[in-house]
C-alpha cells in the first residue's frame, strides 16, 4: 500500500517541484516504486523529467475531470526509476470545471485509489496556491504533507495560512493530515540569514523539521533542462547527496530497509 505525501507551500519558488522530483528519484534509487503526480498547471515537474508539456495528451487533468481510470495516463521511465502522471496546460482550466462537480475536493484521492497497491510512494507536487487543485492534493495526502521552506528572508511568511488550510481540511474530511516533515531548502551556510532561518523554522515547527537540509547548488538549476533528476545528472553534487540523505531519512522513519550495500 503506497504512502502518499503531498508537497505543499503556497509560496512559489521554495523547492516543492525540485524536492518532489529528487526525493522521488532517490526513493526509486533505493528500490521503492514511486509515482510522482504533477498537480501544477505550469507542468514544471513534467518538463523537469524531460517531457514537453505541450505534447502531453492525457494526464492529471483527465484524471481529475474524467471518470476514466488513472493507469493509462501514467508514464514510466525505467532509467530514472520514477513514474509520472504528467500535467498539461489544460489543467489551468480544471479549477473552474471542478466547481461544477460533486465531491470536487476528493477527485484526486478517489482516482488514485486503484493504483495504491502498485506503488510504495506517491508524491504529489502542488501549484503555488491554496486553490482547489491544492485542496485535492491535501485530501489525497493520507500520510501527510511535506512542506519545503526556503532558507531566505520571510521564510515563514504564509505558513500561518497554510496551517489554517491544513486544519480546515483535517476537520472537513476527518483526516489526520500530519505534517510529515518540514524541509529546509536552498541553504547557504555562508550567510547569517540562512542560519537564523533554520533556527526560526525549528521554533515554529518543533520536532517536525527534517534533519537533512538541502544546500543551494548550481546543479539543481541545471538538471531540469537536461530532463533529469540529480541522481542521474549530478550524483556527486552536494544537493544530490542531500536528497539521497533525505530519502534515507524518510525511509528510516517509515521503517523501510535500504537494500544491502546501499546504506
Ligand atoms: P516551487 O516548485 O516551490 O515553485 P522549484 O522547485 O521550482 O520551486 O524551485 C524554484 C527555483 O529554485 C528553480 O529554478 C530551481 O531550479 C531552484 N532551486 C530549487 N532548489 C534549489 C537548490 N537547492 N539550489 C539551487 N537552486 C534551487
Ligand atoms: Mg513547482
């Protein structure tokens, strides 16, 4: 039975997509079957895995709006060790169209039920908003949310509203919706500010911040244009090593053994 984690933060540019791809790829590297769901109409996760969003015929949009099964829409890349439910520009219209449907907040959750037994992890990459698409991502997140936070000025801005949204979803859908972990991204140890942000975020989310911190690295910005995660594009980079560490931290907390020789 897959664990489902949704990466959420309504701020753009904090590392949601980067973390979804690279955590996903390293979970795959450690032997897990991983499905990444691109829930953002901007299709960044889709393009970062080398797929031209304009060529996507079917994907998240059809799964949310249609009644067709999810399986035929999933793409699998054995080399990158990750499967993808791609997004396309059509998803931008989903917001309005969902409004006319029953159980509009539960469409994604219902759609992924039939494939839960096929994966170990399902990661959902949200758009930078608290829209109906994101609410679908939250309602589907049966094992919790991962909140990437950028180590920058005003890092905590907006997290109060995110917390309120999580509370609302918890009570409306009788879910636990735990904060599975807060991930500090784009850390630059040379700056005082980054260190201050780490302290501040740990105070705001006591015991919920992942030990692994993702450093800022030029390789991260390059990898998407090669359509690859760091695990194949630049496995020796500091950020790749950090995402590998994060995958091991998540697996350890979930009680999943890493294959022998890969520890
Ligand atoms: P979000 O999905 O939250 O909008 P992204 O993952 O797309 O954020 O990241 C925003 C930008 O920051 C992207 O251009 C990405 O390449 C860059 N970025 C993310 N993480 C890092 C990092 N650790 N080091 C350097 N650049 C990063
Ligand atoms: Mg994104």
